[in-house]
């Protein structure tokens, strides 16, 4: 991973101290509460990932955060540890403008997924460790999903606005189609969120996230 990737033109959006304090307090309270309440599920999922296939329980990946800052993103591992070696064509990240316009990041039948990983993806339980990123301050509960550097390099200049705010565990794209969306559709939702974000919208997105997670809309 090229850690030298630079997003020098990105200027993080500054909130008022009261707004930042409110958002950060909500992040910490909700993330901590969910981790405590779901600890038995967390422990069970970790055990099942461990016995299902060789490799670490937690998957770590470099993502692009607010202001272009790179951070380690956590989730339960859903893929085989040698997926990159077995399916190198899925990691080239080389697309024509037309391919990038219609590209969908998630495949309905992803050959890289483990047996249990397929189930985790459908239930969204693989995202639970994202809450540690929230507690660390790299992510917030609601915002654009964090991008990998390889894909961020393909963004148009105006799309870099996505990185002026913290990435979120959930967001407009996640409650409006999620994996069913193309990357361009996802980016439009991300940019719309950046332009219109407020606490009221965040709370509405959090509530809708519960519904789409239970119904497994766009999860595969």
C-alpha cells in the first residue's frame, strides 16, 4: 500500500465547537453502548470467523478519511486470506471512464468470500468492528463510507469533497440501495450528504439504517 498518497487540495470542513462536541459525544455514547450490548454477538462472530477459515479474525485495511488522512479500517474478515493471490484481477483497480461510471464494488457472487463470510455480508455483522474506528475518532456514525486509496485516485476533482468530512459507519448511500448502487450513484449520495448534513438528518439516517439492516436491503 502506497502510504504516500496525498490529497493536499482537500480542506476539511470545520464545524462549530458546539456541533463538533454534540456529534463526537453521540458517536462515543452510541458506539460504546452498541459494543457493550452486542458483546455476546461480537464474541460469537469472532469465534465463528476463527473456526471457519485460517487467518485473522479482524480484517484491517487502509482507508482514506477526513482531509485525506489514511487510517486502519476494521471489520470482521469475510474473505480468504489469500484472496489477492487467487484473484489478482479483482485487485487491479484499472478502469476506463465508462467502466468506472457503471462499476459496482460488491459482487452478488464474490469468489473471495469464505462460507461464513457470505453470511456475515448479508447480515452486516461484519461491520461491527467499525465502531472501534468511531471510538478512535477516525470515523463517525453517519457520513460517506471510507474509500480505499486505489479507488480514490480515480475520483474527479469535484468528488474529492467527500473527504472534507469524516467517513461514517452508515450514510445516505447505505440507506438508499447500498450494494445495489454503482460507485457513481454512491458518490452522488456521499456528496449530497456533505452539502446537507445536520444532526436531524444524521438521526434520520441512523433510524433508517436499522430498517434496511433488518430487511437486508442491498446486502450481499
